[in-house]
């Protein structure tokens, strides 16, 4: 091979590598943990705004955390957007996500910034939502059952086989329920309650929102979910009434994290900054998702639960977002709550 030929080959290889790098900068692998409609809208609008091509995977919070952990030695995702904050905090503690300070920090609500500080600058709050449940009003009337208003009501034997909730291993919503009950009732009281509730549960779903979708369709009477997910069903003309439990309830700070070792880091940071803008956060309402946005300039959808009117507990995010506490509570759940499915 001549020197000239070698030079040509080297130039071709260099060009190919540079071209591949340029192409990589125009891509983003997004892991999304909200509802499918909202995930797709975020994907489409970010592509329009930036020209960056997005490959989106939608899974629940617990499933996404497990995937990020499984891929830690060879990350395939670039950014994880949405889902309850506890698994995001756990991922941050375990070094599965990367620290980043957005130039939009001054636009954020205090609770979003506090999530960022708690997570060692590796996650940030993007929305807030209160835990509760919803029930099918038509089924309730048909079965001539009392209207549930409190956590205590859900263990009434009259609701045997009428309640649906997600599995706390796969669902951040359900883990938030377990952690909230522990904080409301004390740990032993909460697990005594969960054992009683288990006799009324007809299915533990993978997705946190699935129980209220089933209730809307008349497949179950009651779904334990975040209240905004119940409101979505009402907006879609399903006969669902949303309940804030009378004893008080926990809440989530839905979060976003850049995955450590992201192959498309520049694109991930662009998405991070864009997703914190008031314009991007307004997309939630377009997708009929009614959380409270974290950007101070983003309007809260009028359908969203009014957090100031709900009896919210002082949820301990550092404790219940820690790896040790989450693993311990889930292990106890497995040992004491013998789920049928």
C-alpha cells in the first residue's frame, strides 16, 4: 500500500469517525416514566425545538431504576425524565446518575431545588403531585357500597376484591404509598394496614396509573394512585371521583436525572434545560396530565389538585429516597404481604 493510499484510507476513517460523532450529538436516548401520551409529546416537541432525534422508552419508575442499574457498566440511556423522586434519589445515591446545574435554576420552585440538593445535584424536581385514590361512582351505586373517604375505609370488608394498586417494586406510586403510610401510621401500623388491604386487592399492577384506568373502565371499583391520574380519567369522561384521604397523605416530587456515562451528554443537557422551561412544562396539560409544574413561570393546570387544600404530610424524601430504606421496606413488604399475582 502506498503512502498516498494510506493517507486516503486514514482520511476516510477519520471522516467516518467524525461523522459518527456528529451524528451521535444529534441523538438522545430518553427513558420516560410518566404516561405514554406525555412521553410521546415531550419526544415530538423536543425534536421540533432542537432537531435532535429522540429514541424514547416508556417504563414505570421502579422498572426504569432497575434498568439504569442493570446498565450501569454500559449505559444505553442518556436521560431519565419523570416518575416519582424516590428512585431518582436512590439512583443518585448509588452514582447511577450525573451531577448537573442547569442555567434555569433561578426559575425553579423551592421544592424542585431542594430535590436537587438532596440528590447531590444529580436529580431535580419537575412536577409535584399528591397521593390518593379514585373510585367508579357508577359501580359504587350499582353495588350499593359506602363512599370511601379515608385510608381506613379501604380495608372495609365490603370492598373485598374491589381495590387495585400497583406493585411497589415496579411502581414509584405504590412505593410512595408504602412510605406515606409508614409516616402516617408508624411502620408496624402501616404493615398491619397493608395486610388488611391485601385481602381487598384484586390485582397489583406494574404501572402506578393502571389501577385508575381499570376503575374508569369498570374493571375494579377503587384505584390507589396519584390524584392527578384520577383526575385525568374524569376529564376523559369516565365516572371517577378523586379522593384526598382524610388522615392525610404523601406526595411525590417527579424528577429528572442525567444518566452517568451518557453517550449523548450534550443532547441530555439540552433536553434537561428545555424540559425545565415553562413552555415545555405546559405540555403536561396538553397530554391531560395535571401535576403542579416546577417552573415558577409555568401555569398550574386548573384541573390539578390544589395542594394547599390537601392534608399533606411532611414527607421525608432523604430517608425514603435512600437505597437502604427503600430496600428494607420492599423486603418487609415481600415477607409480610403475600400478593396473589
